[in-house]
């Protein structure tokens, strides 16, 4: 599922917050997650983030049985400068479950600011319930992404 969000702020300002460990930690905790462990490495036009996150969300019984009451995530996110834009990807492993989420994203300048677009691809390697769980994860991931982007927009204003 693809999520897009337009910001009325310069691309460098938005990208800086999207890769700032203090802001990311603040945002995740404000949205109900435990304090994350975040590491950011910057080299030239590349940024790599590693995050360990934990959240407690109400899940359907089948999903809760597979993923657990506390969902723990290990995430690696890579950003690459691409002219005036940024492109990248991330990979999330759901700790203790045969579930992962990959995404590709881009942040491009617009006339009034910049546009962030991300496409999520969850995978659940489970017989029988795998596809049902993937559909649920697509919805949950998109909703979580939108909450995070709205939080960013409010922080910028």
C-alpha cells in the first residue's frame, strides 16, 4: 500500500527530522511506543538508521497469537541523496514472528515544499493465515505511517 504526504516545508528540513534520533524517539513515544533504541550513521549523501522498537496495539486474536501482545521490531532504514531528492528503503523484522515489512520511499521537492511517498510490502511466512495477516499488516502499517507523518507535520508548524 502506498502512502503519500505533502509538506509545506523545505525538503532538507523534513529529511533532517525524519533522520533525527531525538525527534524519532519523541515521535514514537508520543504515539504510544516504548522508548526506542536508535542509531544514525551519516556519510556524505547517505544516512542509515537502525531502530529497535516496541509497541502494544490491540490486534485481532489470530494476529496477537502470532505477533504477541507486545510487538517488537528491528528496523534498518537507508536514505540516499538523489540530486535534489532523497530515496530509500527500510526493512522491519517483527521479533519472534515470521513477519517482515519492506518499504521503498522517496522525498521529492515540490513548488510549495516536498512530497513524501512510501510503498509498504508486508510478508507473513505462515501457511493458511499468512495472506490474511498480510492484509491486516498493510492496513496497520499505513495507518501508523500516516500518524507518524501527521505528527511530523505538526512538529514542523
